[in-house]
């Protein structure tokens, strides 16, 4: 590749995008804001290296023209790698789905010639220093705040203010807990100026990913839906949610009770991922605030009252729920919330590393693998099923794991603190974890 190579000067730009190894359209059509004001190019880019920071009163176009954003665009056009994007490159190396390829394909497709033409012009108009004059936010994923009604064991203060409140009780005044000091409720829209700046950009949105904190208790979520409904845009916008499933009604300070089903009626294309790690009592302990009976009721209500919603499951697999996964899978399968063609979208927990299933002693990992193999046998596997992938991820993590006694000790130490703060007993719902603890004591 020559030094002055630039994708936007290629005569067949679509092919150049297709063939690229590092180009990604997201720095032109997307921004990913966090409650603590960090701006990342997307939700999977390295969050330790933000591309900008939002300051109250900033115009969004100025945020999009930070030095880091400009540099990143220049690299993308030259098809050079950016360290923030390593996760995409790694996924592509093993031949799996990456957000980069998915978004490039979506934005440069012959199926939507008008949109593709607009994107080509957008690339051609990129300034020499990587700046852009206009920002059309076609894909939106803004984490407005960490407001959440749960404090799941696998989460933390960055995503849940309740978690922050709990943490604050444990650390002294001099201990740093987040980028905004000892504030536990974080919001990029704390004074309302972010939402004001964002409003004009809502006109260009084609697809949204809503996640939290818990997005269904965020006032900004309702402001966005109202805007799209009032401006007759709802029918053309694809909504994608990850939610803890605890709320289907919202009390707005000005507008009173908001009925989500009334709002969702305007959106024909909705995908919803229920973040559930275990059913019953185990779910209640792993995800503080959960209340399984209420979650069940809400799931059935969504299926009945908003049949256009494609409902799926997105559990986080960790030491907390690995022994409860089959029980949850059975319930979801029997009740039609998961199927061989709509298997759960798994998150294999990587942080905190002391709760990753790969650190279990070999004996426990082998037992789990045997149990999962037998469990998986009972399901039919037609060719169009991708259920195999779901179990493959768990099996691979167990197979490639390595026992780590120090980290296991840390797991129990952290859980003892949580048990005490919450008045719970993790061991009571998970006797297998008790066996792991005994193993540590004997080894
Ligand atoms: S290449 Fe991947 S990590 Fe980088 S901005 Fe695009 S989607 Fe995000
Ligand atoms: S519901 Fe989501 S954001 Fe809230 S504590 Fe649980 S994992 Fe964190």
C-alpha cells in the first residue's frame, strides 16, 4: 500500500471498502457517549482510549472533530489499523462477526443506493486533516446515564448508580471511585445540554442501540421516542434494546405515566435482548433488584401486547450463573423465549477477571463440560440453527481455561462483602460454589 493511499480516492470505492482490512464507517456516522462524558468511536472500541470528551455546551460537530477523531479517520481512509479497534480485527482473524464489517456492509450496500451514494459523498468530503463538516448520526448508541434499579453482582458503579452507592459505603473519603469523584449518579446529560445538542442529529438516525444503566428508566429514552413519533420518523427507525426487563411503565416528571406499549406501536422494527442470568431465587441473588416473578410477567406481557418485538436473551456467563444456565435455558425454551433458531446471545464475562469461568480448577471445568455436552444432546440441531455457537463459546472457555486459586479467593472475598452489604448468602443458592470454596481451603 502506498503511503498516500486513500480509500476515498479509489474509483471503485465500494470495493475498496469491502476489501479493506481496517476501514470502518462508524467514525463518520456514529458516536458512543458514556455517562462519565467519555466519547468512544463505538461500544466495542477500547474504552481506555476515548476519542473525545463531552463538555457541557459543546456542539456535537465539535466533539466529532476532536484531534483523536480526525486522526482515526485519516488512518481508516489509509486502511491503517487503530489500536482502539483491535477487538474487531481479532474477531475477523478467527472468521467471526465484527461490528466493522457489519456496519460497512450495511452502509455501502446496493440494496440502499441512495444511502450508499450519500455515504460515498461523505467519505469524499472528508477534509485533509480527517475533519468533517457535517455529522449524520445514522447509527445511535448513547449511554445517557448509569441510572439503574439493579445492582447485579457482575456489574459495577460505572453502569449502575445503586452499585456506586454501595461502593461508596465501603471506601473512605480519599478513595477515588470514578472519573467524576464521589458522584454515584453519572450522566452525560446532567444539565440537559447534551440532549439539546443531540436533538438535531435525531433526524438522521436509521438504527438505535438502547442500553444502560437501565434504559427504560432513562427520561432521554422517552424524549427520543417522542421526537421520532412526533416527526413521523418512527416507522423507519430500527430499535434495538438491551434491558433488565423490570419496567414496562415509566413515570415521567412532566408527562406523567408513559405506557411503553403505546409508544412501541409506532415502531414496526424492534429487537429486544433481555439481560437475565438465572431464573428464580438464583436470579434474585445474582441480579439484586431482579424479582423473577415480575420479570416473567413482563416477558409474557411484551409477547402478548407488542408481538412485533423480537425478544431474545442475553445472559452474562460467569462463576455466578454457570451452574444455573441449563435451568434457565430449559425455562426459556419451554416458554418459547429462546429456540434453536433464536438462541441466547451470550456475553462471556471477562471483567472482573476473578469471576470468569476459565479460572475454575480442572476438575470443575471437566465436570461442567460433561454436563453441558449431555445437556446439549437433548436438543434437535437443524442446519439453520446457530444454537451450537452458544454452547461452543462456553465449552471453549472451559476447555482453554486455567486454574487460578488467587483469583478464586478474590471472587469469594468480593462476594462475602456483597453478601454482608445485601443481607444475602450466595452459597445458599449455589452449593457448587460452596464445593469450589472447599476445594480452595483444601488445596
Ligand atoms: S473498527 Fe470496530 S472497534 Fe473500530 S470503530 Fe469500527 S466497529 Fe468500532
Ligand atoms: S441491570 Fe445492567 S446496568 Fe443495571 S446493574 Fe445489572 S448489569 Fe448493571
